[in-house]
């Protein structure tokens, strides 16, 4: 014999009152609080790990920049040493600038090199600040 379960009458518990139990609410609150604390701890841990990873990337980028700058400095030192060679300077002066070596009579020695007497130097210093007024002769008075 077959029983048709879908045609049966639906039973409901209309006589059970719906009341909220304070003890169950407290347990639910404690459970939710524990879940929130664990979630906050996980979020804090993930934030700290992301900060560590980003700091590692920054350190790596700074090391690459430092290596690039060291290579650039070494290249500049080498270029400076190359450009300071007297033979190169002489070649540039003769070929590009079409300069010729100084003749012995064109050399200025240390004893003849632009010596200015002290009163003349003071006059040159004061020339910019004040205009020189002509002196009045004592004969005109």
C-alpha cells in the first residue's frame, strides 16, 4: 500500500508562545562579540602584513635607485677624469677653438700680475657707493 504524504494536513504549533529568552540573547551577544574580536584581529594582522610587504617594495626600489646613482656617479667621475686630461684640453684648444700656445713675451709673471695699490683699491671700492664731489679750492673763499 502506498501513502501519499503530500496530501496530508499541515500541522502547526499555534499553542507555543513566541518569547525571547534573555539567556539565549546573552549567549548570542557573547558569540558575536568573539567573532568580531577575531575578525578585527585578522584585519589588523593583514594590515600589518601589507605594510611589511609595501615597506619591502620601497626598500627594493630605493636599493635600485642607489645602485643607479652609484653607477651614474662612477660614470661621471670617469668622464671628469677623462675631460681633465691636459692632452685632451690642449687638443680642444688647438683644434676646436683654434688657439695657439702663448709666446714668452705674452706670459704675465707673479710679480707683474695685476697689482693695485691700496689707495687705488679703496677708491674703487668707494666709487660705487658715493659720487666724488669736486674739492673747493681755498683760493675762491
